[in-house]
C-alpha cells in the first residue's frame, strides 16, 4: 500500500510538472509571437530603429529561455529558429528589408509549431 501511494505521488508530481512546463512554453511562445508582430508593425511604419530594439529584446529573451525550453524542443527546431534570427540580423546590419516579412512569418510559424507540438493531449500521455 505504501508503494502505491509513493507511485501515485510521483505520477502526480510528473503530471504537475508537465502541465506547468506546458503553460510556461505556451506563454513564452505567445509572448514571442506578439513581439514579432510588434516588429512587423514597426516595419510597416518604417520605424526600423523600433523594430531593431524589439528584435534585440526578443533575441535576448530567447537566448535566456532557450536553456529551459531545450527540455522538450528538438535541436533542429532550435537551429531553425536560430537561422531565422541570423537572417533578421543580416537585414538589420545591411539595412535591406526586402525579405523581412517572409522571415518574420517563418519565425512566428516556428513559435506556433512549438506550442502545438508540445501541447498535452491523450496521445502524448499514453
């Protein structure tokens, strides 16, 4: 009986951790999507300096939270996001913004993918 109680406690702890991590990941990705959309609005207005500042904030936050997010994110997904960051870096360095919207769209797509991929559902649990 004691073993069953211990096992149940461990199971509940693991489920609690998974739910907490999912909430953190979803909130973080939604925040990143909002920042990219804010960058898009700044680019629409031609305010490239504001877009650069928002991008710097996004990249700093990403690099800080990347360590935590690697628990469930595959390395190729991280590499894909880092490639998009590198492209945006090059746009701001060269002051050429022709393909910016394509890159920002991909970045938002990757962030949305991470939300969907890591969403808890019956298949994930079983």
